[in-house]
C-alpha cells in the first residue's frame, strides 16, 4: 500500500501495529501520520512504539560497533601472538579471556597453544627451578669432562640443557651422581629434576640469575645395556656472568674480583672441558625491528675468547688458561625454529650464513684458537656448528617439545666424551671452515 492509499482510506482506519509497519518500511513518516489527525490514545502508543524501536536500533548499532572494534582488536592480537608468542604471559591472556576479546578454545583452534599446555597454566602449575649461588654448591668433582654452556642472557642455554637431559632420561642412558653441599642438600639434583618437569608440564625454563651456577654430575651411558660410560658434569653459567666476563678488559670489572667468582673457579680446575657457545638467532629479528641488541652479543663473544686465553698463570696468563684444557668446542645457534625452514641440514646452512654475516670475526678467531690448542682434531681443528630448538614456543611461556635437536645434542656429547669414537658418526654437524662470500 502506498502513502496516498493510506491517506485516502483514512488514517484512523489503521491500528497501531499496521501504521508502525508502514512507518518501519519508510512508506509514511510519523509527522505525516500526525498531520492526518491520528487520534489518541493510539497516536501515543504509536509514538512510544517508534521511540522504543529507535532506542533498540541505537543499542544494536552500538553493540555492532563494539563488536567490530573487538573483532579488529582480536585479529590484531592473534596476529601478534603468531609473530611473537613469547611476549604474551598467562596473566594477560587471562585478562583477554575475561573481557571476551578471545576465548581459550579459539587460542587452541588457532594453534597458538596446545590443550595440554593451556591446562597446565590455567591450573597454575609451577615448576620450581632453584637458582643457587655457586657458594651453595659443592666443588666440581674431579676426573670428569666438564661441559659448559656459555651465552648471553636469554640465549637458550637452559632450554638446551632441558632438552638434552630430558632425552637422556627418556632413553635411560643417564646416571645421576649424588652431589651434596655442606648442608647435605643436593641442589644440583633439584635443578635437574626441575628441567625435566619443565618439558613434562610444557613450560619454558626460567632464565638464570646473576652469579647463578648450576652443575649436574652424570655418568653418560654410551649404549643401553652396556657398561661403558663417560663421566661428565653439565654446567650452566648465568648469562650475566658471561656479560661480566666480556668487560674484564674494558675496566668494567676488577680482574681479581672476577677471578674469585664461582664460575671462574670452576673453569680453573684441571678437568677436561667441552665448551658450547650458545648464540641466540632470535636477536636477528630483534635487530631488524630496530633493537640494538645483537652487537652486544657479538662483542661479548669476541671478548670472552680473549679472557679464556689469558685467565691462566704466568705474565701473559696463557699458561694453563681455560682454552688449554678444552678438547671440543661447539657453537650452537639456538631458536632455529625461527629460521622458517624445517630441515636440519637447511637450518645448519642458515646458521652458517648467519654466523658469516654477523659473527665472522668471532668464528675465525675461534678457529685459530682451535688450531693453536689442538681442539676439535677430528674436524681438522675447526669449530663445530649445529642448531638447536627445544620445539615450538607458544603463548603463556609454554612450549610443545620436539625431540629432534635434543636427540642430536645428546649424541654429540656421547660421541665427543667417549674414549673410542665410532667411525662415521657425525650427527648432522658442520665445521666452520670460513665463508668468504
């Protein structure tokens, strides 16, 4: 019906609902209805109905605008979570869920976290990782190969240790040796068990603190069911100590004070040593975002070589220095899951290119030291390079463990600490021969 037909029929011949429908369709306005003498009380009822309708539409529109804004915010947050999952702790995720911006089911569906990891953090499962000062630990046991993990803070040392120990424990080749301090506490074992718990509970290990030193003595079985083993101590030094070591010759740290630090005392013993230099590949991305971080890593790596060749006796400090006691040097480029390639060999190639571009001077200096001190003889005295990833790191400081690199790291240590090395076993390693392009 048209407006003319409504008016011709007579406006008072229509009830409130009929006129409301015509108004809603835009056929006739409220002013036109009033001008035709629509009588009370129906006119008042119609006005009330129209007013309520307009208010409801306004409210729906506001809700839609709010939902649109929330949707845009949700998409932005999800994208940031995909790109930088480690920036989102559980407290923030919980806030997002409570405000309705995201749901836990959505996070699992988007594969930003696994259901197992989500359950762990929702249930507030915490892993106790002791952070002992070196003074709280007993002396390093003699007649073992001391295996050190060195790197800047947050470079992935604890993750590499966690993966190595978890895989050795899972395959049954690890025999922990009790190590009691003066209070008859075994803080070493507590740290070892804590690292295993991290992977079981899908939680990334906490970073080590200043002057923290953790060591764990093990007998590492060569092959399950056989008696041959390598006596080793796995030693993780806090990244802050690594920082202090590198500024000794800059005058930032008193040399004598540095020599009295616990980690320095460990290095000065006469045990054979295997050094892992842990280099954080993630700093590439941070540098590309404009964060001035990787030049610190480069500077520290280069300076620490100077320290380890002059921390001994004699006028020059070269006699009985750290490097003179080293049998094997391996460079681990960590967080290799960020390299955007899955194949191990391809990741190693990316790592070599990365080291050539960012740390060539360190690597060439390290190769020269390997030749001077007879290190890595089976690799023609070249530094060994490999990559490591504990798995996929997810939001909420959680992880999805991947066994591949942990298995390789275990095999590397088993191979290089045994007295008789099996011919042909080279577990996906590269030798740094120097890249000139």
